[in-house]
C-alpha cells in the first residue's frame, strides 16, 4: 500500500545502484520488511541473486558467531563441507563459476536492531570481502557503517490509510456502509494512530468486537486511551512481535539503557509528534526543542542512591540521539535547530510505563510541562516589542501543540487554572492567533480557562478581567463586534457602577478610569462600526495609558489611532499619529509589528498624501507578511491596495484609469475569494467596508457593469492556496486587460482572446531564492553536505531547505527535483 516512490528507488539501487549498504529505518510495524520484500522481488525478477535472512528470532545481544551462523544457514541451502560458517557464507554470496565474474548479489538482513554490534561486524566483513555484494537491511536504527545509505520508511498518506482501513475491514468480514459518518470515523481513527499500517491493522481487528464509533471514542491520546490493550487475537501466521501494539513498542523499549528508558517515559509529558507534510520550515508544529526537554525531563540533582536512575541536563541531548537511533524518538531538523517528538502510539505506551513505575510521576511531569510553557509564553509576551519578536512568535508557532497541551493541563489539574489564564493572555499579546491556530480556538481555550478559574478560591480576579478585556480587543480587531460586546459587558460592571455605566455609554469620550485595553477596544469599535470621530480621542487616551504603564501595546494604539484619523480626522492629525507610530515601531526592531503599523501609514498616504507611495509601502508590507506566513496582515495589504488604486484614478488619463479599474476589479474579486477562504467578513467593518465599496463603485463606473462583473469574476478564480491574489498585488502575476472601448472601436469590433493569465504560478515559483539555489545543486546530484560546503552553510540548514523544497514541489524525494527546475535554471 503506497510507497511507490520508495519501492522504485530501492529496487533501482538493488539492481544497479552504487550503494553497498541500504538500510530501511523506521518504527516497528511501519512496513520495512514488506517494502524490502517487494524491492527484493523486483531485483530478483531482473536476474539479481537475492538471499533473505530473518534475524528477529535471534536473542538480544547475540554474539557474532550466532549472527554469522544464522546468516549462513539462511543463505546456504545445503553444505556438507567442514568449512567455517563464514567461509561457506562468503563462497555462496560470491557465486563465481566458469562463465566469468560473480553476479551481483543482494543479502537482505531483516530486523537486526537487537543484535547491532555483531551485525555491524558481519556487514563490514562481508562488504570488505565481496565487491559484488549489496546488503539491504531493515532496522529501527542505523547500522552505522561508514557508507550506509539510509532510507526512512514513512507512514501512509491519509488517503492510503483509509484505503488500507477499508481493505482490512473486508478481510476480517466486517461489513460497513461507508457513508459519510463511517468515512469520517475511519479517517479520525487513522489520524489518531498516525497512519501507521500495523496500527491500522490492529485497529480494524477491534471491529470484530465493537462498532466503528466506539472504536473511535477509545482513541483519546491521553492516559485513558484504550489502545494499549488491543491485540490481534489468535490468527495463524501472525508475527508474535505484532500481537499487540505494546509488543511492537516493547521490542525497541527493551533494548534501551535505564537512562534511555527514563527519558523515553518522561517524554510522554509532551504533545505527540506527527508532522503535517504541508507544515514545513522552521515553524512546523512538531515535537519539542532541547531546552524544553531539559527543563521538563532532567533531574536537577543526581541521586545519591546507586539504585535510583536519574538524568542530568547535559545527558539529555545524547540520550535523545540514542532513542532516535532506536526509532523511539523522531528528530525533525529545521533551520532553527532540531526538535524531538514521539508518535502518538509511542507516547501512550511511554505514559503507561511512566505511570506503572510511579503513579504520581505523570502529574509531576505535567506540572513541570505546564510551568515551562507558562513561564516561556509570559516572558515572551513581556519582551516581544524588540528585534526578538520574529523569533519569539516563530517559537510559539512551532510549539503550538505543546502550548495547547499545557493549557489543557491547567484546565483539568486542580490548582493550576491561573497558569492557563496567563498563557492565553500571553498568546493574545504575542498575536499568535493571527498566525497559528485560530481566533476561535484561542477564544475557546481562554473561556474554558476562565470557567476553570471560577472554581478556585480565591479567584484570580485581576487575571480574569485582563483576559476578558484582551478577548474583547482581539474580537474587535478581527471584525467580531458581537463577541467584543459580550466580553465588554462582562468586564465593564467590574469597573463602573450602574449610573457611571449609563453615563459612559452616552459619553465614551470622557475618561472614567477604564484600563487601556478597554479604551482601545471601544475606540476601535466606534471608528469601525459607527464611523464616530470621537474614536480618535478615545484611542489616544488608551495610548497615553499604555505609555504610562510602559506597555508596548502602545504601538497598536498609535496604529489604530492613525487609521481612525486617516478615515475620520484631518490630514495633519493623521500624518502626525501615523509618522509617530512608524517611527516607534521601526526603532523597536519588531519587524512583524512594523509591517502592521505601516498599514496605517499606507492608509494615511492614500487618504491624505500620495497613493502611489501607498502602493509601494503596501507591497513592502505584503512581501514581509507573506514571508512570515501572516495571512491576516497580507489580506489587508491586498485590500488596502484597492483603496490606493482607486485614489490614483484621476479622470485625466483614460487608458491609465482603464488599467487601474481592471486591477481594482480583479483584486477585489481575488480578495473576496481569499476572505471566504480565511473566514473574514469585511462587510461588517463599517469604515473599511465603506472604502471597499468606494473602490468598487469607481471601478464599475469606468468599466461598466458587465465588464466590471466579468473582471471581478476572473479575480474570484484566483487560488488562495497558491497566494495568487497576493502575487497579483505584488505584480508577480498579471491578468490580461481588455482593450478600452475606443481601442475596440478602432479595431472594427475585433478583439484578441482574453487569456486568463499572462503568467501562471508554478510550484518552482513558490520556492525562496535560497531554496531555488539549493534545489539546483541537488538536481545536479550534490549531496546535502556538498551543498552546504558549496554555499558556506551548515548541513542542518540545507537539510531544512531540502525538506521545505520537497514539500513545496509536492514530491517525495530529491530525485524528483530535477523535473521541476526550469530549463534556463539548470
């Protein structure tokens, strides 16, 4: 099932490849043996001699002679001589006869991870003696021979997993309707068991005893997960090591040292691994970094009891590498460093072992995990307005699963609710919901934390109020005015008496001593929804309060104050606020915040200055936001461009106005599709919606209703997944422009075909310049280490760039890169 590319590669290597030792690595039951078998069959069909050696039956740490004898017994069908086993083995593999030199031979050494020292010795001896020999090994860890070619065996794709699931159901005689509910349940099961083929087989086996929905409900990913008790039942021909998932994992676990076992079980405190293939680069949400693992899993002081195992901080890195060699831990190399994870099934097993060893240990580690991520998020929220902003936000994005796991702990563990409030507040301050997770998700988590905090005594009232106010501010920024009003209604009574509330509702421009976050929320709501000019003074008051508290959120009061002044105030007022905002942001070194603040400068230029300069600023912000994967900011850069284009239409140049109107219509259409993709409704954002309508009306007036509708429809066809409308705004993609009515008349009513795109985006165009450079070298056959030497970078950096390139090109391995390199780039 699947693995076509891997099978093709391995078969080719066995038939005529240069590699002497090829090792398929991966966790137990992933399909290494099956893949090796298929590749060996292909090689045999091409005339290659193939010998299969099953090593699983050997005892752990078998001696060299035992391994040599087992190999000889498998290779040699009959031998009546008195030769040593090794001598007979070499002769059989050499296979010389009178016809000429020995033919190519392949020796398959299956499941040898438990006898690695002896196996490594045997492999070195055979390869040094037999130039015609290629060895294909399957193991949970590398053999560690000098020129070993490692081929990781991946899990199945979601589609392949579902197909295998259905096939296994048929095999066991389980009849299902396969309606939408059945498919959804099976898909969820496959996701929980990480698309692992053995685990899918074991899961389907449970359907002999229970329903599909019940099976799905058993998979929680927590300590109450029922999969640890699964077994295949007594089926003839089953490998004894595959009778239960616990057996599969225990096979590797028993090979670990005491320190490795201790770290392995403690790693279960982290969220399970399982990286989305589309989630690449240095912000991929997978695993934990070394600092986090040291903080959570190490012992501060070594035990004086010789029977008590402990792990010091300086031992963690080496132990992680050793666990990775045993396929119990996955290493993910990114441009920012290595991250470590465990598949969910491994994590559940480790958690169970942790609990068996000490029933109180899971709770202790969960607290340490919560404390680490709470402290990290809170500290980052204090220090984001600096050159570190990008790195801090990227860390939060790549640690998202563990941050959410920490929040869940705060909700469920008695006495820890306050930590959850702090984490949620910190995430909102960092603006992480705009680039990771979703606003809906953070709001849901925050409200659950608030509910949990209401059960403790005394309640953390200040934190509760701060978080509710932060949620109101988050809601109003994202156009969710009803949600903002709900949170404000919950907090305002805590600050104002009923008479004062009535007075404040009538005169919000007066200072009633409300916190800055409430002031800026109310001011933004007034200018967005009611187009009330009092918003300018209210937001300015919020800025003053932020400034007095030395709170970096002051920069966003500048930003929204500038937006309000640009749309509702005077030109001098708007320029003063916007220039001050940009100056403060740029001086801080917080590049992402600066890209947002410059949006207000672009609006100021559009309304009260130079719309041509505004388009330049917006291309600058858009380029940064796309590189940062800030879809929210990038959408606004696109939308605001239509405002600037509309202001550039003067009526003095018919041809230019015609072209501008085309771009407005096309961009508005593309932006509409993008907003639907992102779930944004600008029509409810009063002032912003009004400006979009103005651009629409102006463009329609120039193009006419029919032509405007046609151009808007073309824009709507732009693919948001490929960032087409962003590329249109950047000038990297161009939609054709129909002739003006005058040109049309001059041609006697003839026109050229209206081609959809003059420039079509290709997968190659999604690569960064550095990724393109690395891809060209990889296509030329250079190894990652050779590329690193050529470019003067580290191998880890090249590893990350190759991984990102494969994902963006949608290919399984580097051998396919050359197909995507344009001819003029070779």
